[in-house]
């Protein structure tokens, strides 16, 4: 594959890997920076770590590298409009979250979107040069879920989508609680030192 331009087959193959959708955010110099990101994954359970790959050409790149402190909102279907907005190149940075319902993470102050199934707050542990993206690995310092919410926003072949559940999975009946309680964006703060490491 040529190094100068993304290979069409490579992109097409990647597009056939369905993902969830997150918004990753940080506060730099009192300004909220955020991007829609699907290149997100868990890395380690103990200590709790996740990673996100951030395009070096985004305006988000330098702020997240500077603050080393960030939030992840794992979007619900309702977050689709926000996902589109926060993926729009050239949108104004200041006030970009004014029309996006959010709350503040207690550990980092990062903006966490209300239209989410769960939230993580992270402190950068290591970063790696991945090419045109930087791999940012963070230690999770706080985590919470929206109780009763169960409708992830998905992304596949450049389209947003919804999860269609099989009636019975291979692991047996759906174990997810059907709890009508409203979303509770209260984040219990994890003790950074409670695992075998931290950053
Ligand atoms: C569904 C979706 C997933 C995306 N995932 C990523 C990602 O994982 N990492 C990334 O750097 N950009 C990702 N992007 C693109 C960024 O959201 C977009 O480039 C960024 O918002 C541009 O911000 P800027 O105009 O401030 O530079 C994704 C876009 C979409 C629509």
C-alpha cells in the first residue's frame, strides 16, 4: 500500500468493522475541546486502561496531548446529532457544546455528554506514534453508566445504526437489567491507586 494516500481497499475493509461511537473531550485553557471517535477500545482491566486514536491533523490533538486528562462518552442513539456535529471539520471550537447537553466529570472536569450509555474519565498514561494518529492510552480514574439505558449508537460503513438484538444470544437470555430508572450521570471516582498501577 502506498504511504502517501490511504488505500481504498484498506479503508473499505476497516469500514466493515462495526463500532460504537464515543465523544472524547478535554478542557484546555477553560475551553471545551471534543471529537467524535470510534477508534476507542479497552486496553487493560487491572489497572483500568483504555485507548483512543487521535488524528494528528485534528484541532483536538494538541489539547488532549497538553492536558493529559480527558473524558469519554459512550453514545446512545440519541447522541447521533452530537456525533455528527463533533465530527464536522471546521466547526467553531468555542461554544461547540452549548447546544449539546452535558455535565462535568467529577475527576477531570471534562464535558460528558448526557446522551450516553456510559462515561469514563482518564488520565493519559502513555502516548504512541501510530502514523497519522496518536495512540493515547489512559488510566481510567472514574466510570459510570446510565442505568436503564440500553440503546448504543453504532457506526458501520460511514452510516450510523442501531443494535438489533437476537432474542436469545449464545450466552443465554439477555442479562441486561430492564430498569426504568432515569440516566444517573453520577460518577463514582475510582481510586487511581486501587489497581496495580496508575498514571
Ligand atoms: C463515526 C466517526 C468516528 C470517528 N472516529 C475518529 C477517531 O477515532 N479518531 C479521530 O481522530 N477522528 C475520528 N473521527 C473524525 C473526527 O471526529 C473529526 O476529524 C474531528 O471532529 C475534526 O475536528 P477538528 O475540525 O476540530 O479538527 C470520526 C468521525 C466520525 C463521524
